[in-house]
C-alpha cells in the first residue's frame, strides 16, 4: 500500500474552538427549553381545545 505519511490530529489553523463550544452550549440550552415548552403547549391545547 502507499504510504501517506503520518496522520496529524491537531486543530486546523484559524479554528475558533471557543466559538464552537459557545454555539454548542447555546444549542443545548435551546433544546432543553424546547423539551420543556412543547409538552406544556400540548397539554394546554388538550385542555382548552377538547
């Protein structure tokens, strides 16, 4: 087989890890609140629309 050299597991230059981590934390917060709010909306719809 062909030798392709060593694999380098370093971060790419210009990679903004803190910004990625902040975006992921915000995504988790968004998911958490949607998981809380959507069942409340469904319960209220079931109560008021039936």
